[in-house]
């Protein structure tokens, strides 16, 4: 993967995470209280990353592990009550 593609993917993931948290927070007051400023914080990180694409190196674990994990969790939240097992 080229640096340009990797940078675009990181920005896309941050944008997706920010959007998903905003949408969920608009529907669920308890969720909004629980995430506090996460959506704004993620938008701030995306802007900083856009200004300096190499800044991600200082926070590799966040971009490689935490952002994809948060996206996966947010994606499953609507269906979690109906789930009987976790699978791909």
C-alpha cells in the first residue's frame, strides 16, 4: 500500500468513526453521555493528520488497533441484542 493510499485510508476511517458516533449519539442519549467528546476529538485528529500525514506514526496503535475496533463495535451496536454469537 502506498503512503498516499494509507493516508487516505486513515482519514477515511477517522471520518467514518466520527460520523458513526454522531449518528448513534443523535439517537441515544446514554450513548452520547458515554462517548462525551469522542466525535469532536476524532475530527480534530483527522484535521491534524490531514495537516501532517506523518503524525500518525506517533499514535500507531490508535490508528491500527483502536480506530478499526471502535468502528467494528459501533457497527454491531444496533444488532447486539439479537446476536447469539460473534462471527466474522
